C-alpha cells in the first residue's frame, strides 16, 4: 500500500474529533468521572475504539484492511515476536518495580499496604476492608499474573485493537518511509496527546491530572519504538494489540508491593516506568542497528 497523506490527515482529524466529542459530551451530559463509575468505564471502552473508527472514516471502506495493515493471526504467520509481544510487558513491569524501589521515599510493601492506601480515596471504606479481610485463593501476585497473561491474549487484546489499528496499523504504515525513530516519535506523540481528555478526568494520574498529560505523552513517546519494532518484526498489527493488552493487564503489578511515592513517581506510567522505557530504547538502539537506517523499509 502506497502511503496517502490525505488518508493520514483525515485519520488524525477523525481520531481527535471523535475522542474529544465523546469525552466532552460525557462531561457536559453530567457523566460520573469517579474511578469506580461504570458509566466512565463504558465511556473509556468506547474511547479506546475511536482510533479504529477514525481509520474506517479515513479509508472510507473496510475493503483491503487486512492486507494494508497486516491483520494476520499468529497461526498464519508465526514467529517468535508474538511471544515477545505477549511476555515483554511482564519484563518491563518487573523492571519498573525494581526502579521504583530505588527512588527516594519508596519502599517494598509485602503486605500491599501501599496499594490499599492508594485505594482509600477510590473505594468505599467497607469495600476496602472487605478486600483486606478476604484472602485470595492464590498469592496476589501469582493470581494477578495469571489473570493478566490470559486477559492480554483475549479481552484486553480486543480492546487494545481498537487503538492499535490506528497507531500501529494506519499511522505506522503511513510513516514507514520516515525511518524507525521518526516514525515512532510522531506516532508516540500523537498517541500520548490522544489520551489527554481521559487523563484530565483522572485516568492514570488522579493526583496530578494536568501534569499527567505531559507524563502520559512522554510515556507513549518512549513506548512507541518498542511497539513499532514488535509490530513490524511480527508482521502483524494484531501482535501490537496483544502487547498493548498484556501491558494494560499486567501494569498494576508494578505498584502492588510498593508503598510511598505518588502517581508521577511510581508505577508503569510514572517516572519509574519512563526510566524503564528509556533503558528499553537504549537496548533497541544498540541491539537493532537496522532501526537507525533510512528509509524505514529497512527495519521491517
């Protein structure tokens, strides 16, 4: 597929137009923006599919979608990058956890006191106490790990596909001639800014929603190169959806046993996560020298 700049422009206008209309409409109609609100959860699920809807609007057709954006299942074009897509988020979360413990005022909390403290302003006291008093059937970390890995391949991957068809499907393919790093820079910046409406509602950074927009943009900017690499090495946009879904499902492990700090400091979208992603980008730069080549087709 030859890149079409008009399709990319239509995509960006549709993507931001739909996301802003949805989020602003939700607030103007009196939607509940509290973290436990079911209406907010429903709105955010629809929000995740605005890049997919924008892709269809920009293309004006479903036809050719599979071929143009490499929508291949793993059994159709299997390679090890599918496993990388599924499991690399776990390694990244583990690295983030380790970096968090090196930050000032942050401590290891085996009893999950830090996690419960973060829920104090979110859950009703009786519900929070019930969580404390009800022991899970397995160790909490093991249970979260199993659930996260399963969700990453299933429901979370489906939800993430709503985003990835736009980011790593249409955008990454259209920007391929710019080379790996410029492709990732532009895609990551747009991806991050697209989150702004829900970040301002308190998503990911409930303590610092305004600064959270900057942090989320940096997070997406730093994460985008790994997504670009996995998407093109796997040969499928669906692999990016699996990685996105797995990361969303496993990210909570990074703060499960941590106390201290705040939402700008700890966790996958905090400073600890940004440092982990910076190390990952260094690995890409050193380990895959072909990513430094232009035009971008050389890193496919």
